[in-house]
C-alpha cells in the first residue's frame, strides 16, 4: 500500500485521537516520580555546563523564543546559575557555556528564525555576561538543539565537549539552563550515551541542578489563538517535570541543592 493511503491515514488519526483523548488525562505528575537530592562538590573534579542562557531564550522581548514579559521561572534559573558560576569561578573550576547561534537566514526547523549572529539574541543574558571574560569559561556556539552534536567541528570531527571534559579530567558535570525538556535534556541524554560508550573515561556523573533549569509555557488556548498546530502546546509544569523524569530515567542525577553552595 502506498504511503499516505486512506487506510494508513485512518489508522494514524485513530492514534492521534487516542493520545489526545481522555485516556491521557487520567495520568498525573505523581505517576512520574522524581528524586532530587544534594550534590556535593567537595573533593571532586566537577565542571559546570550552562545551556543557552542567552537573550534569545531568556531575556523578555528578545525574539520569538524569548519570554514575552517578566518570567519568574527564567529569573530563578538565571540567579541560581549566576550563583553557581561565581562559586565555580572562585574555586577555579571549569565552566562550559552553550550559545545557540545561527547564521542569518539559515533556518532550524521547526522553529522560527532565532538567535541569529549579530542580532545580540545569541549573547549571554546580562547577568551572565561577565563569563565572556572569565578564564575558567569555554564558550561553544551551536546551531542545533543538542549541544553535544553542535560541539562537533564539521570539518575535523573534533568534539569540544569531549575535549573539555577529557582535558579537565572531570569526574562529574553539573548542568543548568534552558529548556529543561529540549536543549538541556538532549545534551544530557547524549552525554550519558557518550559516557557509557567509553568516549569520556573520567566522567562518572551527569548531574542536573533543577533550580537552575527552566522551560517555557505555551498553553493550548494560546496555541489555538495563535493558529499554531495543537502539537505546539507546551505546558510548563508538565514539560519541565517530564524533562527531569526522562533524564533521571536514563541515568542522570537530579539535584535540588549543591553543597558548598
Ligand atoms: Zn537554535
């Protein structure tokens, strides 16, 4: 039967109706339990990874993927990240920052144009701009969701994340940033696979610091009002939770506090 035939379309639409129907509404967040603990930096070689805390994602009004107005969740993420980064800087620990950064006019489907080079939207948020001058910080521009993939030099095949962790002989990385269920999650899941594949011998733990993460809120009524497809719906509490759950279920450690912090 050819792809897209009426019989296949009927089967697909049945699946969509089921997923979008009442069956899914019987689940609650407690069905996906999270266990968050304290992560102790003391005596360990730990690097901080800051994912995409840039204007285009975290400064109100800076493009289509930034908050429309003041956003308490994003502000919490930035303040927690700033405190962590200053601690890491003070203790001489390494920091790697991902900056989503696109060549103007080159799209990243399914998203609208964002964080184009030269727009300023690809720059760190003002509260973290001091890291651009830090000797401890390594800035990595990326043009895709997954920072691990974006860190691969297309010509040489060298991976800036692997080199950073190996150069610093890190036993653990502590990850913060935006969005919990998108760029943070894709990076963490891929890093776990790279670790398990033996690409990063020193790395034991991949830790996600929940107070330093945030995602965006796009409720169904807003999606409908904007004329977007229903799949653009992105309720913040649920997607933040699901991102944390999926990372933990694949082997990441979730932290709600960082000791010595
Ligand atoms: Zn992007």
